[in-house]
C-alpha cells in the first residue's frame, strides 16, 4: 500500500487463533517434502509441562519457536511466549505472598528431545 508516495507496511498482529488443524495426510506430505528437500527428518519433542508453563504467563497468546544450536552445536529449538503486542515475554510483574509487586523472569525453554520423524517408525 502506498500513501503519498511512501510505502506503508501493514503488519498484522498475531492472535490466539493462529494455526489450524491440517490433518494427517497434509502433515505427512509437508514433513516428507521437507525431508526430501533438506534430508532432515527428525522431530523435537517438547513436554506438556513446559508448554503449559509458557502459556500460563500473563498475557501469553502463543509460543514463538526459533531454530537454534545448543551448546554442543546440535540443532534444537528455543521456545518463548508471545504477548498480545507480539513481544516476547522475557519478564513480567507478579504480586508475592505479602502483596509486594515483583518481577519474574519469562520462560525461555529448550532441552527438547530429538525423536525420529513419524514416517520413520
């Protein structure tokens, strides 16, 4: 879009509704197409507990998943909660047991487990 000869980029905010069920057949095709293109077929498993902890952070609308390398140089993913302004949740305010306002560190997660791709089973 242009306004007065200046290009305007409209960015849509991410919402809780992002993502959809795509079904087994399309999911399998997409994973296999990636394997065929890049020779990578492993998956990363992330446990329910850490996902629930990330999603339970105040104003969390979802999770960004970043490709990363761990300390050993192995491929992994880092997960970070995203707030309603589409900013990573790196810190948030909490009220402690005596009514004082404190800051809590946002959850940045890794230590996922590598598993076989589902078409390898």
